[in-house]
């Protein structure tokens, strides 16, 4: 059947080709425009054309684009064969009258020619260099040509694979090349990704060192005294943040005027990044520190101390024992650390530990210096080593917590702070504050209970409910990452405000569990199961709730200071129908003391409706709240919510219209383990009277 239908088409196609051959050159200039990709696809899926017919049309009219390997794969999946590939290849090699055209113009014959915007590149380590390449055929730009920079994937610390780009409609490809982290000269080559190109393709890349960032000084300390030389030879090796030697940098040793007589000695780093300076001993005094300036920036310091056997100015001469020398170095390191010279202090502590590896003071000092220069993970290892050497020094648990928090390991930090809190002593209060700041409670594990009383006021006049028990909670944290809780709530609905739509009293019981997990405690999952008793009918509703939170970024171990997004779902089941609510929100830090909490919810639910028909209503709410933390342990939460409720048409009590809800909750400690909770709500629901609620509770927290 298909062959019968294609016979007239084949005859017509043959006639068209004969007519084209007989047409004068001037008339053929008016031939149809080259085929687009859409044209080729339509022809391939049209049953009136065979793959051979499509190939013949392509051979005659050519293409208005340069097909990529992906395009060819698409054609093959639609039934094209090798004859279409031959037709495309013939168009590429044909004279101008039949070659590929771009924007309605026929292209010139000949090979693809490559031209680079520049043949040499210069950049500093860690930078990104941008350059362009142009591809044309006979002077006409060719779009869609894939190019790669051969050898760019081998640059140390670079992209990891050869950088590629594709020419645009103007025949230009723009490359963004990461030059890597190692200085040196590299020979690269730009080549066609799928097709060969000719022309100048060699590219020279010179990677220079980045700005000076480190200065390694030898010796790390200068000794003065009768046995010491009159002139000290100081070698300063200058490198960038990637470890590349930085040549031709100005290196200056400065002795401040208030230290001894003052002095200044300068030189330049050679091709290996090393500068050698000679410093006379005469102006130096015990306790001095030579500042090391590289290109005007202070990168290191060199402490000065008496050599072994030297006499102190106002003391009787005595030989200095090795222990005395190490103690002097440790004291000098401590003074440097206190004055802010952490790098110099670190070098001295390492000298002390080289001679006495198990010294707890030097281990702790070195860890403190590591923390000061930003090497928090190494500092944590150092504090652990100091604790292993001196387990009775429980104050080091606080320092370990600080380093773990800075290293982005919040769970371990909370554990360390908890050990510091349990040990008591002068640092216990600081550990308590750190735990509360991190949201970790009052220790790595604790139990907290609260009891509330409250009152509901109707019309802002008469009392809907007298004072009485309205809420009780029990919260257990067996470990820093896991928590359990149980809640009894009567009308307040602090935890699920989307269920409050009028002043009706709803008694509910909830049980839940949650935990944090992932790198830097990035994820938090919480789930609840509950039952609600809705008056006046006494209908019981079973509830399920699930929430997933994702913390963004790694800048702080304190959840209060980390942006987050969350989504939750609530499902309520009656004997005859289900309610549901979907909610999403975010946590946005706005400084050290405020966290904004926008949220949106939508659902179909009965909620606390007083409707006797018990029909679900559509409920959409937008809210903005805040968590204000003026001091550790405090939590002030104002929230404003506006919503729209829509009941079914024809219902006698549809509960339709706008809803406004405003709440304020305050959680405040009074003494270490006892505090108060206060709560207030004003709501104006549709077709109901506005009402208010107030409540208060006392909580007690017991560390385990």
C-alpha cells in the first residue's frame, strides 16, 4: 500500500529534478531556501516520503544549519539512513551554489577555518580566563561547530576535563577556561569536537602565582646572646594560597621602635620565592618580635629569645636547661597568641611539641592557634589530643566544642558543650549559652515538661471558657539528634494554627518524634500522630502530620543563623471523610537576633468549624512570623496571618470569607532550668464573632 502511494510521489520528484537540471543558472538562483531541522523532521515523519526521498531533497536543497551529532541521532531515530548522511556530507563539500546556507545565503566551499582571538593567555592561579575562537568557511561564519581546548583538562586544579564551546550564529565560540592552581607554562590546542578545522590552533597559557598569602620563615625564632652570631641570616619563603612560590615580592623585617632601638631590613624574593635577609643582633632584645611584611602586608613574625647559656640582663648567669628553653618558647607562644600573632605562636608551639609531643599545654595552645588561623578541623583534633593527655582538664571540652562548631560539625559540638556543662566549673555557663544558642537545648540530652492555663474570651466581653488547664507537654531528647514529645492541647492549638477557624474548644492529644541528619545536620524530619475531639458532637478525628526541613549553606552550626525551607502535610480522618492541609515555609536570618518565618498553607478541612453540617471548606492562608532571640534561651514569636475560606454553595453554614489571625508567644527562662511561656491570640473568622485567647505556662528542664 505504501509503495503504491509513493509511486506518484517518486515520479513527481524525478520530474522536479529534471526540470531543475534544465533550468538556466539565473532561474535556479530563485530555488527554495535550504531546509531547517523542523523541515527535515516533518519530511521524515510524513508517510508520503521515504527516507531516500528525504535524502534526495537534502542533497538538492541542503540545510540552513550545521547538524550536530545530536541532530543526526534524532534523524536516525525517525528512520533516516546512511543516504541522508551522504547527502549532508555532499552539501558540505559542494560549490557555493549547493553548500549549506546560513540565514538564506549559500555558504562558500572549502574546509572549516579556525581563528583564535589571541594565541597566548596570561592569568594568575585560581583565575578564570575568557577568550574567543571564530569558525568560517570561505569567509562566511559557520554556527553550531563544537570546539574543545585540548589539554585544558590536565591543568592541575582546573576544570578536570577539556573545556568545550559551540559557535553561535556569528561563528564565534566563547571559552571560559579555569587556569588551575599551579603556576607554570602550558601548551594547549583548540580543535574541532566532531569535525576537523584548519588554521592556527596553538594556544600558550602562562599561569602566574596568585598574590602572596604565606611567609615561611627559617629560623622560626632568633636567638641572641654571647654564643649567638652577631648577624642572623633569615630566609623567608613567600608563596600564594595555593603553595606557588611568588618571586619579585618585597620582603621586609621590621623591629618596632618601641621594641629595642627599632630597625628595618628589606630584600626581594628570587625566582624560587625566597628572600634572604641579614639582621644584626645588636638592636634585638629578649621578647622582641620581628614583623615580616610582604608587599606591605604582614604575613608572619619572628620572636627573639635568649640563647641557651646566655645571661638575662638583670639576673645572674646560669645555664639554661632544655626544659627551661621549651618553657620559654611556650611562654613566648602564649604571649604571641594573646597579642593576635596566631601564625607565629603556631610555629613556636610546633617547635615545643617536636621536643615534647605529649605536653598538654602545648597541645592545647597549638589547637587554639590553629582555631585562630581558621583551621578548625585540625584544632578539634588538637583539643582531643590535649584531653587525652590531661583528662582532668575538663575546661578543654568547651574549647573542643568551639572548634567543632567552627568546623561545621554541630552534633559533635553539642556533645562537647554538653560534657563541659556536665563538668561544671567556671566554663559551664558559657557551655550552657552555647547549647541554647545552637538550639541544642540545655545539654546533649534533656527532659522538659510544661503545664499551661488559659482563657478564651468571646466578643471581647463575655467569657467563653474560664481559667483552667489548657495545655501540657513532655519533651524528651535522648540524644542531640533525636527527640520525642507528647502534647495535650485544649483550644490553644499552638503547634497547628491552621486548624483554628473559630472560638470552639477542641481537645486533642499528640505524640511525635523527629531527628536531624546529614552533613552539618542539613536535614530535619518530624512526624506526629494525634486525635482530636470536636464538640458539640464529640466526633473524633485521627490526625497524621509530617514535616521535612532542609537547612541551606554551611556558614554556621546554629540553626537560628542558617536559612532553611520546609514543607509539611497534615491528614485528618473522620469515619466518613478526610481533611488535608499542605503547608510550606522558610526561615530567613535577618541579623543575629531575628529570623523571619514566612509560610503559606492550603487545604480542605473541617478544622474547628461550628457548622452542624460538618462540610469541608477550602482554606488558603498566607502568614509572616518572626523568631526574635534577644538573649540565650529566649524565644519571642509574633505572627500575622490572613486567609480566605470558601464553603460549599448551598450550605446553611458555609463559613466563607476572609480570616485574620494574630498571635504572640514568649518563651523565657527565669532561672537555669525553669521558665515561663506566654501566649495570646486574636482571630476574626468569617461569619463568626471575633475572639481572643490568652494562656500561660511554666516549664521545667532537667539535663540527663
